[in-house]
C-alpha cells in the first residue's frame, strides 16, 4: 500500500479500514493476559454482571484492534506516533463481532521547527457488523466545542458549547472519564483567585455522546432546567511568608438540590516544602420537585499538603459526611452532573468511585 505523506493529507479526508473478527477464544486470551476480570473470562460471571449481561471483550482489546486496523488502513510514512487523546466505549464487544474503523482528519498542522513532520488529529469510530459504535476516539482540542467569547483585562464572557471548570461539574481531569461539554453562558470578573463568577447551564453531554441533553448523570431520563452557579473568591497576603485564599460557591440544580461550598487555604510559600493547610464546608438541601428524594447533606473537611517535588505534593486529608438516615444515601452529597464520576472538590477522594457515592461517615486520604 502506498505510504502517505503530509502533502497527501487534508482536513475532511475519511478512511475506512479492513475488518477484524472477534472470537470467544481471543477475547478470553487477551483478557487472561491484560484485563483478567470475570466478565471477560467466564460466561456465567458475565451473564450475572449488571452492565455486560454476557461475555464481553475488554475495552483495551478493542483499542488494540483499533490501532492495528488504523496502521493497516492509514499507512502514514514514518508511522503513527501518539500524542494523546480521548477514548470512550459506547457498547461492549461480543464474540463474533466483526469490527472496522472509520476515521476522519479533523485537524492538520505542519511542524514549524521540522517542516517535514506534522501533527494529525483524527476522529475515529470502531463499529461492528451492524454499524453500532463500540469505541469512540476523539481529540482533546475542541470536538463539539462551539462558543463565542469576549474578554478584556477585567472580565470574560463565554456563550455556547464549552468546557467548564466549576466545582462538582467541571473537567474531571482524573483520567477515568471523558470530559463534559456544557451548553452554557459563563461570566467571570477577575482572575483565578480574586473573582466573581456567574454561570447558567442549559444542557450537557459527554465527549462520547452525539447530542446535548437537558438530563444529568443523576438520571438520564428526566429533563430539568439545568443549573445556576455563583462563585466568589478572594486572596490575602497576611505577611511576607503567608497567603490566604478563600472561595464561596452557591449552586442551584433545578428540581434536585441547592449546594453551598466554601473553602479556605493558608499557605507558606517561602518555607521548606511550601506547606499548605485547608479547611472546607459543603452542604446540600433538596429543592423543587426533589427528584432524588430528600437531601440533607453536611460535609466538613481538612487537608495538609507538602510540596516534596516541583510538580508533586504529599497530602493528608479527612472529610466527615454527617449521617442522616432520612436523606439521600444517608446524608451523602448530591451532585447531579458528577454522580458516580468524580469527587470534585471534596478533599478525601477514592480512585474508583466518588466520595459522595459512598454515603456518610468518615473519609480519609493519605
């Protein structure tokens, strides 16, 4: 097959790969070596699993197959060298699925320092014999983002489909989930520490979805009027070696909950290891139709951090989620756009789920 060079490529070009047939044997073989979980190895365990309900191939096997089909159908001279991206799995792969990859070039730029090299951004879908999407690969740099923005030295206004870094609903950069896009109007006066911010969210979607929706991660079938968010932040230089940062947020999730979040951080940047001590308080109370039932949440937190390396910190954190047997998950915090996704601003965070989904009690991080 003819090798492709940068001058052969253009934004909008599409490529389709050959086919790869999954079998029960190669599903189990791959899983036994690289993803040894019961729903990839044993039919009975897979049947009992609430998500898969039958033997399913590992998502990483699908990714590996996608890479092979890419190389075979898109023979770029010098090879395909990855610089990062996003992957989501839309549905499980099954024995006897026949997979193929459809790709489109969405961005193309030539290196300024090495004109004979360039960077290509692809949007690819791995589909089965029924054209159902098994895997979706996307670039990080703007797929489905479309917005207007105005800013000066004092303020910024952004309206449209955008990423938001708001508490409990922002870019969950914990590498476990796809980022979200929000159909929103976002106004900020000030900078990242001294600010006044007002945001109205109308709809949202994951990068893995095709359309925006008025639902939430809390319930994908119930539509609401989204969210209003108001935030205020202020920093103080207490002395030559002390800095205090404070922030206060109020969020109104339509027909779910009203959330208040406040935090203060006291840092000593000139001391060894730049120690920082933080406290936080978070509360939630049901409102409107109370679609998740009664919500009565109170969370108290404390954290200490030392900067042991320029880009690495050592943290010890504690949160107390006050129990309430009559409330949502015994007093857990309700965050409709982050359910089973991320702990957001809560100090003590587990890796495989979110703190608010664990219910009430004590949470530690060390």
